C-alpha cells in the first residue's frame, strides 16, 4: 500500500521496558493486579509502517481498513501529529481473533528517522529523569526535534476520515 515496514528488529519490547511500563501503570492504578496490567499493554509487540509524506494519510487509512477487513479489532487510534508533542506519528492498538495485542505505528520517513535515531536517546533519559528541571530540559529537546518534522496533509483529520469509512 505504498509504504514499507521498518525497524522489525525492534518489534518486541525489551524486558526492561516492559517492567518499567508495568511499574508505572501499577503505581498509577494501585487496584490493578500485575496480570491485568500486563494484559493491558498493547505495544509489547509493535510494528512501524513508513509512508511518503504526500500519501501518508490515505495510506494509513487504507492499512487500517485492510486490517479491519482481515478480522483485526481496532482499538485506540492515537494521533500525535499535533504541535508541541514530544512525538509525532499515529499509533494504532490492534487485536487479532486469537487475542494477540499489538501496536502499529505510522510514520513518514522524516518522523521515523527522528523517532529511531535522534529522539530515542533523549526519550530514554526523560523516562528515568528524577529532577523536574532535568525532565523539562529533555522535553524541550524533544519538542525542538519534533517541531522540524513536517506534518502530513490531512493527518489531523485522520479520526474523522476513519469514522466515515
């Protein structure tokens, strides 16, 4: 559908990253059991589709529709293409008929490069920052990086466009 799969070598979250995510969720939701917390993680298995900027939105819609038609249940669609975010892309939570949960991320070539190469080390530091001033500095670095990525045409209307499909 006009794109390519990237970063397949990173499609499974590391044990450290999963443990960190579970610890954070358990702290935020003390009533949850570790099992419920683990079952609620939709991005332990994740893939990234990269599209040319000029056809990004239509290709993302086509892939989501094809997944629906193939029997995948579409969960949350998070559209991060908004000014001031520390990440730019669309993340879609999916579940197959067997209950396997995964996440599909949609990027342009530029946003994928920023995600994989430029912002990832800063994001890792932000996740472990203890000092609020240090965390703010990392967020500002991320804002600066992501502000240079061009927003694909009509991507801010992606949710509306999907609703009419």
